[in-house]
């Protein structure tokens, strides 16, 4: 079952580059501003659905670009909650 994830980056340009790398895997994703409750400064995030987040994160192995945070998005309680799972 696919889960929703949010990957945070420190800039729009880093997020766009990451989007290109993730899209090469065949995973659809969207770049948006990161929610203010999970970042302390300006930041951008990639929103995606996948059943294998480790495969997605593997595109950053050996890259200069790094992910600031990885969050799973939970909408099960009627509100959107972000739970940090990596980095």
C-alpha cells in the first residue's frame, strides 16, 4: 500500500533538482512550500506517494544534494499530521 511522504529541502532549487531525480525512478511527486509546523526557516518540500521510500531515498546516495527531513503524512485522525521518520 502506498503511503504519503514529504521530503524537506533548504531551497526551491534543491527541491526541483530532487524532483527530477525522483521522477527518473517513475515516482510522481510535487514541489510545494514545506508546512511551517515542520520547518523553522523557509524551505520547500516534495510530496509523493510510494510503497518503497528507501528506493526513493537511494537516488540521493553519492549526490551532493541531501534531504533535510523525511516525514510520513498521516490523515487518519481527520487532521494532517507529519511524523519524522528519517534524517
